[in-house]
């Protein structure tokens, strides 16, 4: 073994020397390369043979190749490519071959070997690998696809032969059927046929071959989703229309209860691929005809599909109409009319979600129609935030205070913990038109709501009090709200900002807020401790005036120790605190 390893290492000498001479790598770097290679050589030539060792060695050499390419581009060195890169490529090829001798049953290794040979333009070895893969892994459909893709560059006929052999073994393989159809279409287009009769004959021949595959798919696969993919594949080829119609007939006969079938057929109509029509070509290609055909196909599907699948098809139809309205200006009135009708019918089938009701409202101009649709939506979806917001919006537009308040109460009753946006709307509306007593009443009601609402309303209320009634009233309400569960972190942060913004800053009041914040949230948030420490560092002179025995360093150290104790249950929180603490100490000058 040692002799073999040394022989391999000696064979790398010229390559390593060229790396140094061309200045692609330094002496230390080439020594590191040789050390790494020796390590891999010992691994793959040891008593215990491990496939992963070969993979690691191959991967290392591939990375080295990429590194050389980058260095050549950067340093503009083009010398000795044969002496360096080609030798590495040969080494990788050799490693694959040795690995496959020992692990011949590993398909992924064989596939990787083939891809390497193909990329490296080792054509003859690649062909040999393909032959061995077919011999050893004929039971894997992908092998036949890979083999066909290799032959198609040289001979489509040979590629088709390979696929046909694969299909005799794998009669249910969607991959091979798809490959076969694509190869037939490619074979049809490879020559430029100028004679009309020859073109027609070639079209007919190709269509018949594809029809044979489709018949086999009906028999052996019979998966509507795969048939839809085949249909999509054939769409651009008009000479395959008879085959396409055959697929559609099969889908309608055996899969007429699948929403995706009707969606696909409707989209084909929209794109001009019509089924079962006898009108002239000019009319068939008009935008209006295509759109109407599309809409009719969706409606036909909705009339035939089972009730439990209807809502999905409605969604597909409505999304189609909405997209059309946004992108198509030519037939906008036609699309809008179809969309309004579809929304009415879908609502009758209880198939509309919040989004569609909102779209519906935006389509309307008359207030009565708008409110009628909003009410329909709220009967179907009483917990829809967006629909309640729309209803409130129209009360605002009418400036009907009593209607607004009545709607707001109903919205809160239905939305409960989801009602926060409505509370903010109510505050904005009454701030512009109502007295402070009414606004404060809203705040007081809001802070008694479920946590999802009260957590937003509490800090808003304190801030409003500070602006409208002064700091004393804000402190009074804060002292009550701050100790009510569930505790609100943002309430403390807001009150601390209010205290800090006071012209005559009272550091004791600020300290009270920050200490309570640490007490309630100190075990889960590093920032509350940092805020408290900043209070002592930034205002240390004020603290010294209040207390001659005050020592800022001792105080900060004490808080730091308390914080670390509270946060010690989490390494991440502790690290977060320490990082922020160090940054704060270095930024505050005192």
C-alpha cells in the first residue's frame, strides 16, 4: 500500500511544480495540497474501503479545479493548462473508475461519473459509462432518460431507440413517456422540409407516433395530471390537434370531476386552443371569442363537478377573471361583467373568501350596491377584519357618527381579539370630530379588551394622556395599567420615552418605570436591563446630586449582575446582553 501511495504522489510532482512556476499557488499552498492528497490516498488505499472517502477526494479535486480557474482569471495566467488542469481532470476520472470498480452498485456515483465525463468532454468514457449504467441499472427509469439525452446530441434516432427500450421495461414511467414525446417533436423539426406533401406526411407520421404513446399512457399510467402535462406539451404543435382532442375526450370521460381538468381546458380556450368548435378561424382567434369560450368552459365545469370540489374551481375561475381584468384593457367591460356575475354565483355557492368580497366591493360604484355586498360578506364571514373596515370606512365617508359607533360595536363583538385595527380606526375618526371625553372612553374600553388588543391600546392611551392631560395623569394611569396582567412591555417603553422627553426630567420617575420593566420582563429580554443601565450612566450627575453616596460604577455592576442572573437560563439572551452592555459602556462618556 505504501509503495502505491508513493507512486501516486510522485506522479503529481510535475503538476505541483507547474503550479509554483506559474505562480498560481505559493510554496506553502502546494505543500498543503500535497498533504491533503496524501491524506486521501491513504484513505482510499487503506484496508477498509469507504465510498465516502472517494467522494471526498473527488470533491476536493473539483474544488481545486474551480480555484485554479478563478486564479487564472484574476491573475491572467494562461500557461500550462495541460500540465495542471488536464492532469487533475484525469485524476478525477481515475478516482471515479476505481470507486466504481469497488462500488459498482451505486447509481448516484455512476450518474456523477457520467456528468463529469460529459462536462469534461471525455466523450468515449462517457459513452462507456452510459453502457455500463444501462447494464447495471436498467431497472431505474432515469438511466434511460440520461442515456437518451446523451445520444440526442448525435443521433435522435438512437435516442428514440433507447427510450423505446426503456419503455418496454418501464411501461408506467411518466419521465420516459414525456421524453419520448419531446424527442418525436424534436425529430419532426430537425430537417427543413420545403415540399408541402413531405411536410404533411412528416406531420402525420409524428402525430401517429405520439398517439401511440398517448394510448399507452391511457392504458398504463392513466393519471390526469400527467395527461394535462402532455396536453400542455403538445399545445404549440397544430399537427397534433387530433391527439390533443383524444386526450381531452379521455379527460372528460374519466376525469370530469377534477377541477384542474376544467381549469386547463378553460385556459386553453383563452389562449386560442379551442375544442369542439366549428366557427371560422378569424372568429376563433378574436379576443372576445377566446374570452367567452374560456368563461363558458369554467361554467360547464362548475355545472358538472361535485359539490365538494366546486369551491376550488370557483377560486381558479375568479383568479383568472381578476388577472384578466388587471392585464387586459381591450375587453375590460366584458371581463368586468363576467367577474360581477361570477362573484354573485360563487357567493350563492358559499365559495367566496374575504379577498373576493373586497374585490367585489372595489368593482362597484353605487353606495347601495357596495353596502349590500359588504353585508353579504359579513353574513358569510362575520370575523372578516377587512370587511368590517370597509363598512366603517363608508360610515366615515357619510360622516354618520351614530352609524359609525353602531358598526364599531358590532365589529368588536364579532372580531374580539382580531379587532385592534378597528379600535385604531375609531380613535382616528373621533380624534378629528369628538371631544376628549369620548376619545378617552374609547381608550378605557380598549385597554379592557383581549390581550391582542389591550397590548396595543395601553401604550397608545398613556401617550394620549401625556399629550392631552399632562404627565401627572399619564403617571397615574400608568401605575394602574402597568401592574395589570397580562403585562405590557411596550407600555413601559412608551412611558420611559415620555419621562425622558420631559423638560424637567425626574430620574426617580424614570427609574421606577425601568425597574418595573426589569421586574416583569427581565428574564426574557436583555434590552430592559440595558435601558436601566443607560439611565444610570447617562444621568449619573443627576443621581449624584440626589444622593451623595451614589456610585455609578457600583450601581451599574449591581444591575449587570442581576441581569446576568435573570438571563442565565438562556445562553443566547446572556450573550445578547453582554454584547449590548459592552457596546453601551464604550459609547457613554462620563
